[in-house]
């Protein structure tokens, strides 16, 4: 957000400085990358272009911040889900060991086999939950990257349109 504010303020100063010197110069390089003669129409088009580009950059920053926030929440949820799954598995392990310890000496082998099976099932269940949690977090990360890319493309489109408007104004 600080970068966006800095860009907006720099654009404001650049625009005001450009507007003050436009009457005395014959050509001008705009902040959006186009060199044109400094006429009243060009100055007006440049001013509009700077405003449009600043708005687009602000929207892009908001989309990026929102996407980052979603991604952070998804990762935190995945970590929490994984910890829960591991905790449940460890509890089942402890229960199984307790059952083995309580078993009669002649039934101990059966109890150990049953406990190992119970622990293996608990491990499988925990692994599945962990994998699903990671997959959800990755899906959110991909969606965030998509949203950011679309926002950047929209900003680039606004910049191109702004350059075209400035050139159109210069051609008049």
C-alpha cells in the first residue's frame, strides 16, 4: 500500500510540474512513455492518462493484497488441519499401545497385531487429511496468482490505452 501511495504522490507531483511547464515547452515525454508535442489537448490527455494509470495500479495493488491475504489464510488453515490430523493419529497410537499393555500375556501377540493395524489406519487417515489440506492451500495459491496476473494485465491495458489517447490527442 505504501508503494501505491508513493506512486500516486509522485504522479501528482509529476503532473503538476508538467502542467506548469507545458506552456513553455514544445515537446514532452509523458510519465506513461509517450513523447508528444505539448498542446492543451495533449496536456489534458496526459492528465487523464496519469489518473487512469494510477487508478489501475491502485486496483492491482488491492487485488494483490486480497489475494495474498487469502493465500495466507489458506496456508494457516492447512497447518492447523495438519496439526489436528497428526494429533488424532498420535492419540490413536497411544490408545493402541494402551490396549497392548492391558492385554493378557497369552493374548499379547494378537493385541500387538491389532494395535499395529489400528496405528497404520490412523497414519493413513492423517496422511490423507494432510494431503487434502496441502492441495487446498495450493489451489488457493494458484487462484491468487491468477488474480494477480489478471490485475497486472488490466493495468498494462490501461497504460496502453492511455498512451493511445495521448497519441490521438497529439495527432489533432
